[in-house]
């Protein structure tokens, strides 16, 4: 959560709380999918697929949806803020994100890749790729780079 605050408050202070909330609630789908994998005794097929590819591929292969889409659907069903649900919905579909959600969906995508799992540190191997993505989408990558650097210094 610290990386969101350090990064996005320099981009858009007013959107920082939405981004932080979306990042937190975006994990609800992961919890549900994890429970279903366990209940359906799918660990033997699900985990190797994650290791071969990634969690999203495994989710789509087994459940025909992703944990982020599931989170968005649940929040929408609960009638939570539509901006929040749409930011989540387009996190992995940036090309189709409507203009009003594109910046926050992009930021959430970057966050989910930079800090892939709760409790895990920053994945330094993706930072350069995320900076390139931000540049390609006409975002200033410097606040992101500075926030990542600050968090990495704290981890030492």
C-alpha cells in the first residue's frame, strides 16, 4: 500500500484513495478462487499451471474468468462505487478501458505486477517493464520509479 501512496499522490492526490481501495479489494477474487481450488481438489493442476504460465492463465483455464474480474463483479453486485468496479474490470484490458478509467486501471495493473502478492516485496524484475509501459501510455514514469526506489530502500 505504501508504494501506492508514495507514487500516486504525486500523480493525482484525489484518485489515490480509489486506487488504494481498488488494490485492496481486487484481492477478493483471489481469495474466492483459492478456496474453490482447494474445495474442488484442483491444487494438483492449478499450481503447476501457475508455475508454467501465471495466475491469470490458470484462473481462465479453470474458471473462465480472472480473480480481478471476479472482484469487479462482486463489488458491482454489492453496488459499490462504479468507478471502483470499472477500474478493476479494465485492469487487464487496458486497450479497451474507457478514458475516464484508463489512468487508474493502468496504475492498478502496474501495482499488481510490481507487488504481485500480499506480504511479498517488490518484484524488481518488472520495474523496468512497468516504466516502459507507463511511457508508452503517456504517463510520467518518474513518480513510480521514485516510489519503488523509496520502498526498496525501506526493505533493506
